[in-house]
C-alpha cells in the first residue's frame, strides 16, 4: 500500500479518512452531476458508488479489488459531486485515498518524473526539449512501438493528444521579455504554462503587469500536484515546503498561478500537513495558501478595466473543474470574459461539466474521456461559439483535441491570453 494522508480537511473540519467517507449518506443527490455516471449509467462509476467502495476498503470488507480499482481510476477528480452534495463530501480526496490504498508502488515513470521534479528540474527540461525536437521533426511516431513495448502506452497517447511543442520554455521566454520587476505580485508558474504553453505564462505576466503594475516571477519548482495525485506524497510535501519557503523569502505579495488545477492545489496545501508533528508546516501552509490567487480572480476584480472587443465573435466559457469545484470560481471568470466579449458572450449548456481531460485521465481512459468530451464540444457548437475560454492546462489540451475532431470552427484559449490580447489591442502593446 502506498502512503495515505489518513486525515482530510472536510466541511466539518479535520477528520480521519473513514469519518470523511462516512459523511456520505448515500442519498444519490450527486449522481446526475457526475460525468462518468451520466456517460455510463454504472453505480460503481458514480460518487456514491465510489464512496461505498472506499468505505468497504477502510472497513476491510472489500471483496473485489479489481472492480474497485476500475471504479476509482475512472474518477475524473472533477469535484462536481462535492459541489452538488449538501454535506460537501470531498469525493476526490476520498477517491485518491482509495487509490493510494489499492496501489502498491506508483508506476516507475511517475516515480522518475516526480523525483526529477524534486531533485533535477533542469534534467527534466532537457528531456522535454529532446522530446519536442523529435516531435517537431515528425519522428515521435516512430518511437511509439518501442514505448508500447516498454509498457509506456501513456506516452504514446500523450504524443497523439498534444499538438503543440514550444520552441522555448517559459523561463526563456520571460527572460527574453525582460519586463520590469516589481512587488505587486509573484507569479507561480505551473508546469503546464511553463513546459507546454509558455504563451499562457507570458500572457499572464503581461496582463498582470498592465492591471496591477510590475511583479516578479517566483522561478518556482512544481507545485507537487502530479506527485500528490499519483501516489508520491513525500515528494508532494517536499515540493510544497519548497514553494512555501520560496514565497516566504520573496516577500508578501499575492502569489498568482494561471493553471486552475495548480492554483487549487496550492490553496489546499494545509491538508498535506495534518497530524502530529506537522504543526509548524501546517501554519506556514495556511499562511501561504491564503496568499494564493488564481489569475482568474485578478482579472475578475479588474473587469472594469478590461476593454471590450466588440468584434471578438461568439465567445463562451468552459469551467475548469478545479476553478469551479476546487476554488468556487463561477461568477469571477464570467465577469472577466463578459467584460471583453460584451454582447458576444454566450453561455453554453454544460459549461460546468468536466471536459474529460483531468490530467492523464484522457491518455489512460481514452474511450470514456472521449464520450465526456463529445458532449462538451456539442455544448459549444450549440451556441455557435468561435472562441472557448478556459483556465487549466488539461482543459486546453483536451478541448483543442475535441475541437480538431468535432468542431474545427472554434478555437480554445486560456483566459490570460484572452485578457492580454484585449489589453494589448486597446493599449497598443
Ligand atoms: S456524496 Fe453527498 S450527495 Fe452524493 S450520495 Fe453521498 S451524501 Fe449524497
Ligand atoms: S469527482 Fe467527478 S468523476 Fe469523480 S465521482 Fe465526483 S463527479 Fe464523478
């Protein structure tokens, strides 16, 4: 069994994982909010079903670990169930605890990447540059049989899903831009904008600079989300401690992150430091988390300063699950997007439903992910959107793939790009 958290922060305060799962009354009120239940109709693929599996596991009564592993691995961790649940049962945290209990060691690739993120980020960046170089030359497809033979089909799926390969990583892009530094904000670069979508990170810094004045790039390490979600809790804690220390040294400005999955995780750091002996880190994590802002929040509070782009065409917004269900950001992003889109804003049906991306979920559960994605793209097409705005890396990858496949008339952009473009056009940058 992999290490577990054992204790969770619930709506009722700190509880054991067993008490947390026992808060589920099995009412089923959350079922229709769950994309995997709606797509399959299977009780074991519903929040209630998953809670019961983890409860049986904790009681030592689980009789079918294979079925349990399937039910837990197909959870998108989207949190729509928690939002729907009157008791705010934290199903994603419970599912992760269940996965950790079922899992022996994590996959060696996860362990390796997690270790590189902790010990040798530059080494990981070198590997990424080599991979991108191969992909740009069209050679990555030749490596697919070898990756499959090596037990790494997830890398093949990633290669097929991801269409972009940046020529420069974010740190280099920001160094070239050499924007004036200041103390209005600290930019925490999540791995998505840093390694895959540097255009998002540069847009965020440009938008923050225009809206709030000069700030500083924290030059942080990974937030630890990957390690946390894939069973490497000690690595997640090591990365969290580093982020906290870096931010403490950098002053007291708000810490802004532009991938909502990362921002929500940064806000949840105190949960990593529960239990005896972690009091000092818990207090520091609480202070750190109180400073974290999703870039969405900055744009929302500056919505009055955002120029309207009246010729932007029909624009809609897709809720990142972690922004909506993790951070409770429903109206805030819409305030910002509507300020720019004006009359062109159209709310799409199912905007608040997961797109099926969910980190590596789309690479591992391709069929189920595609079923969820098809519904999402259908919603965007039904309002004839030309632009879909969102705020998580995983959503950017997944929606771009869905649009290529089902609705090529539209494009997906990150909210930072959307805001920065509007500011740039109005202010001539
Ligand atoms: S998670 Fe909440 S809404 Fe869903 S069955 Fe349990 S108590 Fe009911
Ligand atoms: S987190 Fe999402 S996919 Fe998982 S049980 Fe809840 S609603 Fe369903």
